């Protein structure tokens, strides 16, 4: 450090040769950065508002589709009920529809109606039946002078408002758009919406744009020859109220929402017919559109963001602050820059050395503590299950070797994550070299934390050792299958299955040990999941659940960024 400082004093710095030009250059550079920052802020603000507008459009589009799906579901349920009835009568219709309105979710609609289809020659008979049924002055009216062979008048409407009472008897088949939607619904058998239609709301009240959704009601002929169209269950929607039911002022934040009907027969903007909007028109360059399908008819949702001033308050503050900072840098640049750089170099070097030393100390303490704990547990378990000193020595040596093999893998990976396949192959390697051993090992690429890899290695070693002594690996016809898979986002399932080995007596096996205590106690404790170890007659089966953790959850040595 002293040598570096001495070298710096030998020759003057380049900025010392231009005492006036350097401050001016710093001022110019600072102002350029300020202007670029203002540009970036304005661009980010523009993108933020565009993204916000897109989000609003998506939320409103989702709300419209969700609400229309609810309404369509009501129409489907109504059609399913009326298809089972010989005659749709007023009391049945009113009772069913009022039950649908009990949950309060049928919003945005003027209600549900029933329109029966029959021949024009039967008009007098139907009028007489409806009048005798309590609908006074029931008369079938038409929207045009064109005569169709069939009529589809409105028979009942709920809720029975003054507006709805006036449409009773109106032949919807006489309206071109309504007739086209009804015919499409008859062909598809599905709910179908009309385009924009003018809905009447009483004498003197004029009309408002909206649309209707028809659901055909069929009855099966007694001979089974086919289905007969009896009529339509329909809902009428005031476009303005329907749009307002899925939006709120807090959600829009000044944006304008418009709903258009799209005519498939015309291209471009000529196909759009405005149905409703949430606010008066305004001029803005940020418009987001979404195609919406309601009951097999396409609508267009347009969301226009509110107009904004040329320069936002954040940009103005940034510009003023940049000017102030540039002025201050004219005075402080030569005094502070050199000292700050030298201090930063020294502090960064000392901090890096201290961080490395502390990390190594913590890592060493942690690894030694865990390893000694595992060794003590293995010694304690082996001592309780050994009948003689040689047996104790052999068992202990095998388990220590298993621990050592897994340690080698962890050392190769710098105590990072270790693949499950590497741990399994390392522990099963002594048995895989024999051509008479039948091993089936496979699974996806799963990485384990160091402590979890050690526990898995101990478990595989115990299972393999006992399989070689008593199980499937003790005979040539035996087979051991080791497979693993992800059982969730952060849990891996590893299964050990033995087949073709000698018959197993579960009680006798547990008395002999079979490493059950090590697997069910030590391994289960380390993995923090229970171990499912079964001694089935056809062979041992063991299922282990191992947590799959992120590196940040177990890594001790974490690099620090330079100061």
C-alpha cells in the first residue's frame, strides 16, 4: 500500500494538468446523465402506464368473460330444466328464475325470459291460451312487416319490471339480428349472443344499446327420431350496465373503457359499433384492445389511458437535482475523488480478507460438528447392535467407509449440491461390479444439500449391505431397483425395492437389525421426514423423502461483492 501511494506521488494526475477543463467536463457529463435519467424516467413512466393499462384491460376482459360465463351457466341450467317439462308455465318459470337470483350474482343483466317457437298459423291459439292463463291483453307484435313462417314471441320475463311487461308478446324472430342469433343457437345447440341491438325501456325512455344471449331448448320426440326445438331461454343485457358491473373507478384510475360489437362481415374499424363506455372521449396515444367472446359472438374491449403532462413531477425533480449536483461537483471533484478512491481500495481489500477468514472458520466448525455428530451416532448404534468385537469393527468400518465415499463426492463438488445418482452409484459400487448382481438404477437429475447427501449415502449403504447378506443381492436371481422422482417442488422421493430374494420374515429381520435403527432414527432425523421401511415377503421396500433445498439455504461460504 505504501509503495502504491509513493508511485502516485511521482507524476501528476491527468486532471491536474487541466484545472478548469476538468470541472467543466464533469458539469457537462453530469447534466448529460441527468438528461438521460429524465428520458429513462419518462420512458419507464410511459411503459408503466402502458402496462397498467394492459393490466386493467386484462382484468376487465376477465371480469366480462367470467360474468358472461356465470350468466350462460344460468341459461344452461334453465334450458336443462325446461327441456324436461311438457309445458313451460308461468309459475314454474317464475319460481325457478327467482331461485337463481337468490345468490345475487346475476348482475349486468335485465333478467331471464322464455320465448316459445311455433308456427304463425298457431298465433290465435297461443294468444288465447296466454290470456286464459292470466296474461291479460297478450298480443303477439312484430318488429317489421316481413312475415316469417315461424314466430318466437316473449312469453315470460323475470324480474317482471315495467319495461319487461311491455316486451311480452314481442316476436323476436321478426328482428334480423335476433333471428340470426337464434338460428345459430339452434344449429350449434349452444348459447349464442346477438350483435348490438337497441333495447326499449318504456314509453318516452328511448332505447339503449345492448345484446341478448339465447339458449335453445329442445325436446326429444317420443319416437326417438330426433330433437324438436321448443323455444329459447334468453337474457338481455344493457351494455352500459353490463360494462359498469365489471369495472370500478378505483380500478380504472381515469382510464376510459369502451365496449364494441364486432361485425365479422366488415374489416377494420368499420366493423366496430360502440356499445358502452365508462367516460367521455379523450385523446391519448395509449390504447389497449382485447378480443372477447361472449356466447360465440366476438366483442372488442378498448381501454384508453388518461392523458398525462409532458413532463412528470419525478422528471422535473430529477432535472433540478441534477443541476444542483453538477454545480456541487464543480467544487468538490478535485478535493474528494482521489481520497475516496484510495480509501475505497484499502477498505475493500481489508474487508475481503476478513470476510474470507470468517467464512472459512464458520464453514470448518460447521462441517466438523456435523461429521462428528454423525460418527458418534453411528458408533452408538453399531455398538448396541453388535454381538462381538469383530462384528462391531466390520459394521463400523463399512459405515465409516460409506460416510467417507459421500464425503469424497461433496469434496469434489466443493460442498455444494450433489446429484442423487452420484450418491447412489458411489454406495452401490461394490455390488455393481459383480455381473451376477441385478441392479436397476434411474431417476431425474436431482441435486441434494451436503448433509442430506450424507444421510442418503448412509441409508443406501445400510440397505445394500443387508441386501447382500440376507436379501436380493445374496442370490443370483435377486434384483434391486433404486428409483427417485420429485414428489413436490422441494421434496424428492427415493424408493428401494428388492425382488427375487430369499423369503423374508419381518419379525426375524428386525431382531437381526438390518440397519433399521440407523435408517429409521438417524437418517429420518437428519432428513426431517419419516422413512417408510417395509419387510414384505417378496423383498424389502424402503421409501425416503429428502428435502431439495436451494443453495442459499445451506451454503455457509457466501461471496461478498466488492465494496
